[in-house]
């Protein structure tokens, strides 16, 4: 299980590449304050376009970008933004996910979902 936070990984990617907050902010067209908010966990849901800018500015690998997207999704309780279009445009994927959810001992399962939405 991954314990690192979105902000901590964001910061690590920046530092490994020897950028200051100010340098990275200038490179991606934002403020050092915005970078600081992300790194310190005060801004966990930045604009989606920031990921493309980071990918290019920091020359992130596919694995690094996927981990950044995963950590972002985990902290925002949503599906990774690189997967949403794929899932929604492929009905077979939706069916496969639902089938997996309905397998014995799957968690969370359909009953968990119903309990969540009915507050029982």
C-alpha cells in the first residue's frame, strides 16, 4: 500500500530534478504559492491541466505520472483522471468492473454501496 501523499510525491518529483518552487512555478505558469499549497496538502485538487504541465516540465516518466494521478485520485476519492475517459467509453470495462465488484468477498460490494447512499 502506498503511504506517500499527493503533495509529498509532487514535492519529491520537483526536488529530485533540482527545481525550486519558484523555478517550477515559472516553468508551468503558476505561482510559487500555488506550488507550496499543493506540496503542503492544502491544495489537493489542482486544475487538471497542471498534470500535463508537470509531465512536460519535470520530464516525468509514465510510472511517475500514473503515481501522481493515483495519489491525486486517492486524496479526492475519485477515479484517476487518466482512466475516466477510458472507462466511460468502453462499456465492457464498466461491465467487468461491476462483475468484479459482485464477486464473493469483494469489498466494497453492492451492499456496501447501497448502505452508503441510503445512510443505513
